[in-house]
C-alpha cells in the first residue's frame, strides 16, 4: 500500500491523559498539535485517485458534507455558484443532482444518511435541516428560513436558544436507536437540540452562550451517535468531543485530538470514532504544521492511531469538513480549501 509522507512513531496511544486544555480553537488560530499527536502511531492510507467522475462542465465547489447509503452510493454536499447536492454510485459515477433550486439550499454545511437511506441536508444559510426520502423528495423540514426581504443579518441567524423550532446557523444532525433527531445548532446558539422522530421538541443541552462547562458548548460543529444511542458532539472551539446519553446528560469527554471539525462513528459490531483535527478553512501556512490529521479511536476515548496531514496532494487533506466512515477501512472525505472529495483506503492497524 502506497503511503504519503508517512512518519512512524514507536509509542503506543493507549492510556493518554484526558486533561482539558480550555476553549481555544487552535485549528483556527494555528495553535499547537493535539496532545495525542506525538504518541499516536501512524495508520497507512492510500487515496483512490479519480474515484469521483463528474460530467463534462460540472465541478465540485467547497467540499462541505459527504455521506454514503446502504448501497454504497455517495452524496456530496458542496458550495459552488449555488449550494448543490450530488449523488454518485458505488463506483464514483455521477448519478443525479438532488434538490436543484430548493428554497432551503443556501449555504451548505452537512449531509448525513440515516439507517433507512433517507438523506438529511443541514444548511447553515437557510437555518434548516431538510430530510429527503431515498427518491430525493422532501419529506420533513426542521427550522425556518428568514425571508430575504429581512436582509442578510436576519438570514444569518440569531434565533436564540429559547426558540425550540428555530435554528441559528445549524451544523449537523444525527439520530439515536429510537429515531429521535439531534441537531447541533452551532454557530450562534451553541446547543444540541433533541426532537422526536416526527419533529417535536424534547430537550436540549447548551445555554446559547459560549461556555466550557460540562453542559456548555462553544461551536458544536459536528455530531454523531453510537449503537447505544449516546451522542458525540465535536465541540470545536473548546477543542474537545463531548459525549452525552440520549437524554443529553453528560457522560464523558475526549480532549486529546485537537479541534474536532468533523467526527463520524462506524457501524457495529465494533464501532470506531474518527475525529478530524482539521486545518482552518482560511488555510494559513502555519496551520499545516499544527493540524490536518485524522484520529481513529475506540469509543472509550483510546486513540488507536492517526492518518493524513495537511496538504494539497492526493491523500493529504485541505480542511476536512465532511467525513463518512460507514466502512472504517474506506473513508470518504470532503474538503473546503481543495474544492474536492476523496475516497481514502485506510489500513486496519497502525504501523509501529
């Protein structure tokens, strides 16, 4: 298997100290490496170059979200001239565009696929979470898009944490085993909201004010769930992953893997957590030396290893904003700064 600028370390990642370092977002500011970096062994990877085959004259914009369904089809949600959602088959051939001209598509942030193959698009610009059925028809909308006549400021959010059904620049969505819906309402309200399967408000965590307590968040940027219904929140500006139960009660946190721009959890029976300490989308040169890697972890927070680094070549990463790990040995990546999506083959074990 071909490797790209791979470095090897002889240290084992187990037993790393989980000491919270505070609410700095080093991935944005060019801060130091994640505490796990020097100890985490390297996992070899190989990019599948040319996997995505776009029709003549069609291009990716900023790679914002990526997800797969049970048939291996890949959905790429990106920002170009307009926000667009493309579907590819299991071989990377272009299938169709979903939601062209949709009122809820304004400024893409995330796409996820649930266990029924419904496609969920989270749009930061329209403040909406949109559920499509597998055929691509809208079947549910959470949130409300402010009328454009109110101006750009209103459209950008500011709904307030007491608004149960309004978001302010939401970031991601996931579900528990009972199909309850969890939305990270990230940039303005700094909260995670739980809804019933039919969209009724249940509860939330996060006060609407940036904070670093156990029930406070500072830009919850990404969210995922495990087979027990626990909810994992990438609390990006606090540089930690928070874990709650399905009632959004605090369980534990992991803070040894940098600023979690994106997380995902692979299916069972043995589940893994992948956390991306991404370089900033403004992409200053100094950030390349302090971020860009992805960590593979056990669900108890043990770091198994890491792969990747900041860079523009195939197999390197330029601001990972979307990541799919339905198969933990085949990771799909969407990148903002490189305007691309990649398929990455990941070895099962690190190299010591």
